[in-house]
């Protein structure tokens, strides 16, 4: 008890204690679900993780998830929250507001593992190791600092299997796919999830390792960088290639190539992207919209009318750009514009959903431009 309290007050001192007293109070084993416990030895990883959406995955920390969770509880009753918790707070499924749940998808969810089952999802797929045991991508000594280690865990080392426990596919009770990032990515086997979402960065992961680089635990993605334009732009720059070619008889060809491994957009079915092509005058003012294409999934009810994805009867159309594919628009230049602007944009949720969740006007409901290209066409001939 005393050791545990000391650990909280002065991590450095506790570190020393843990290091010399092998059979001490095993503070790590008691606080496995409190990521700050790991900070003193795995500093860089801890700081990155704190900025990730995995750290925000509990309903008390993510306004978008919280609102949608409320909508579903309103329609289906409180028991649906347990299903959500399986992936959003897998360490606290039975105590949705307890400390283990509050940390969202934290260190222990991904590292206190003996195996990852491919035939289950979320918490059920994550086969827990004994308290105080953590496995990673490397072979580590049985006694690693204050906790137990072990051989590299294949599901972590392959850069994919662990992710698929939660990101593979989620369906409605009638079998309509909701999120299907993992399924989309399965088509292109060459890159792992980790290669793009956990890029290798300079510097050791913490102060007790010999390695000089590590893979970032920032788990970068559009959602987590939405409110940070710089970080958003930098990551989203890798999402699509946008090219505009002026063709001869008053037309332009706009090509949007998806350079990620899965669909663009991916994940939460509410994500909505589009390509728009506008005519501009000399001063750069938009004079007309020449074309607009939606990159979305259209869910319908039994009568074929638009429906909220979880309550839909089927997926009528999937207009997204699949991994490695491209979409080409050939657009007539009506009105002889001076310039043409092509944009690729993204919304986290479509306007009707924002309205339903009372999130209209919030930053999260505001569209963002992912890419933009402007070409001169005035001096055509
Ligand atoms: C969503 C799952 C996930 C979460 C959450 C997570 N990790 Fe990791 N972690 C991984 C994966 C995957 C790797 C392997 C990356 C690679 O291939 O090198 C890894 C690697 C590591 C490593 C090895 C670093 C090195 O030097 O190469 C350490 C240490 C680690 N994690 C600690 C932590 C700690 C501490 C936390 C919480 C603050 C945490 N992880 C949260 C998935 C996760
Ligand atoms: C007092 C220091 C200390 C604390 C606190 C600590 N660890 Fe470690 N951990 C280590 C050492 C030492 C290693 C072995 C590092 C190596 O070989 O590079 C290690 C290795 C690991 C690995 C294996 C990484 C790999 O390279 O495969 C994981 C995962 C891990 N720790 C997770 C955690 C988590 C989660 C916590 C918090 C609950 C935590 N550790 C707290 C010292 C610590
Ligand atoms: C070649 C790089 C690449 C690979 C491989 C890759 N992704 Fe992505 N991922 C991206 C890019 C770029 C985006 C942003 C564009 C988008 O939303 O489609 C993204 C978006 C996402 C999103 C959407 C996040 C949101 O908030 O809308 C999720 C979830 C995701 N990826 C998970 C995965 C998983 C899981 C894997 C492995 C099965 C994977 N990704 C493989 C590059 C990649
Ligand atoms: C225990 C379930 C679980 C595991 C395992 C897991 N994730 Fe996630 N991940 C989530 C949840 C839940 C969210 C959405 C959180 C939110 O937005 O509230 C998420 C979000 C993301 C995002 C979107 C970030 C953004 O800012 O748009 C990316 C990228 C991502 N995860 C990558 C990974 C990768 C790579 C792995 C494997 C190393 C992984 N995840 C493992 C549950 C998981
Ligand atoms: C099988 C695992 C799984 C289950 C179960 C699950 N989710 Fe998710 N959820 C995810 C993952 C993975 C993401 C990240 C994908 C992305 O960012 O696009 C996510 C993202 C979301 C988002 C978008 C969050 C954001 O910040 O943009 C919402 C909203 C959401 N989930 C709601 C729910 C609700 C409500 C439930 C319960 C009815 C639920 N989810 C059940 C895995 C799951």
C-alpha cells in the first residue's frame, strides 16, 4: 500500500524502488489500467497516446461518439451501451464509468495480451494476460523492469491483427456493413495498418530501451486532427492525389486517386467526402459550380428511403473510392471561365446527422478541404 502511494507521488523514486525490490508491492500490476503508471519508463509513447483518438474513445471524452451513443440508447435501451464499450472502452465493459473504462483504448487493452482471437470482436477478441504482464512487438525479458514481459506477440508484431480486433467490420443485426475498414484493406495485403497510422519516428520510446526510433502512438487520422488544421493537412496530404488536366475542346479532367489501402473515406459510416469543380473569374471568385460528386455510402430502409445506417435495411450504393482506385470526372467548361478549381472535401458527419445529434454549428460538423488545385484556363487558345 505504501509503495503504491509513493509510486503515485514520485514516479522517479518509485521507479528506483521497483527496480531494486523485485518482490515489492508490484505497483504496475495494480495500476495496469492507469496509463500514467507507464509514463516514467515509456515517456514518448505515453505522450503520443494521450493525443490519440484511442485516448478519447470513452463517451466522456468524445462529443461525437457520446451524442451518437445517446441516440442509440434512446432507441434501443441502455444495454446497447455494453456493445459499444466492447471496442470504445474494452477494459471496462461491465463498469462503463469506472476508471478502466474512462481511459478508452489504452495501453493495457493492446498490450496485456496473451493472444488476439480472429473470430471475435473488441473486448472478446482481446485475450487478457495476467495482471502485470505486457507483451509488445519485441522479445523482452520475463522480468521487464517492474512488470513481466515475454516473447513478441505475433498479433502485435504483424502490424495488423490487433487493429482488426476492433477495426475489421461492424454490421447491423440484419448484416448490413457499417464500418468495414479491415475488410476494405484486406484487398491490398502489402501495407500494414501500423505502416501508415503508426509511422516510425526518431527517438527512443522511453528511457529504458536500447532502440533509437519507435512507432508513434499518436494513431494519426482525420478525426483526431480535425481541430488542428496543420496536423490535419499534413496527414490528409497522404490520403488522395488530386490532378486537373485541361483538355482541348473546353473540358477539364479531374482525377482523384486514393493512395491509402482502404476506402476513402473509411471507418464510421457517417464520414462524407466529395469532389467539387468550380469556375473562377480572374480575381479568383467562384462564378459557377461545374460538377460535384459525393463519395459516400447510401443506406436505405425497406421502402428504399434514406435511413440512419444502424437502422437501415441495406446499403443501396457505395460511392467511395476504394483503396488504390481512382475516380475521374470529365467536366465541360461552361461560361468560359478564367480558372478552374478542384477540391476534395471531407465531413465527419452529414448535415442531417449533425442536426439529429444537436451538433450543428460545432467544429466537428464543419466541412474541411483536404486538397485543392487551381488551374488557369483563360489563355486556352
Ligand atoms: C491501439 C493499440 C495500442 C495502444 C492503445 C498502445 N499501444 Fe503500444 N504498441 C502497439 C503496437 C501495434 C506496437 C508495435 C509497433 C511496431 O510495430 O513497432 C506498440 C509498441 C509499443 C512499445 C514498443 C516500443 C519500441 O520501443 O519499439 C511499447 C513500450 C509500448 N507500445 C507501450 C505502450 C504504452 C505504455 C501505451 C499506453 C500509454 C501503449 N503502448 C498503447 C499498440 C498499442
Ligand atoms: C519502471 C519502469 C517501467 C514501467 C513503470 C513500465 N514499464 Fe514497460 N517495460 C520496461 C522495460 C525495462 C521494458 C523492456 C524494454 C526493452 O527491452 O526495450 C518494458 C517493456 C514493455 C513492453 C514491451 C515492448 C516491446 O518492445 O515489445 C510493453 C508493451 C510495456 N513495457 C508496457 C508497459 C505498460 C502498459 C506499462 C504501464 C502499465 C509499463 N510498461 C510500465 C519498464 C517499465
Ligand atoms: C497506405 C496508408 C494506409 C494504410 C496501409 C492504412 N491506412 Fe487507414 N487511413 C490512411 C489515410 C491517408 C486515411 C485518411 C483518409 C480516409 O479517411 O480514408 C486513413 C483513414 C483511416 C480511418 C478513418 C478514421 C476516421 O476518423 O475517419 C481508420 C479507422 C483507419 N484509417 C484505420 C486503418 C486500419 C485499421 C488499417 C489496417 C487494416 C489502415 N487504416 C491501413 C492511410 C492508411
Ligand atoms: C480495442 C479496440 C481497438 C483496437 C485494438 C484498435 N483500435 Fe483504433 N480505434 C478504436 C476506436 C473505438 C476508435 C474511435 C475512437 C473515437 O473516435 O472516439 C479508434 C480510432 C482509430 C483511428 C482514427 C484516428 C483519427 O484521428 O481519425 C485510427 C487511425 C486507428 N484507430 C488505428 C488503429 C490501429 C493502427 C490499430 C492497431 C495497432 C488500432 N487502431 C487498434 C478502437 C480500437
Ligand atoms: C467492433 C468494434 C466497435 C463497436 C462494437 C462499436 N464501435 Fe464505434 N468505432 C469503432 C472504431 C474502430 C471506430 C473508429 C473508426 C473511425 O474513426 O472512422 C469507431 C468510431 C465511432 C464513431 C465516430 C467517432 C468519431 O470521433 O468520429 C461513433 C460515433 C461510434 N463509433 C459510435 C458507436 C456506438 C454508438 C456504438 C455502440 C452502438 C459503437 N460505436 C460500437 C469500433 C466499434
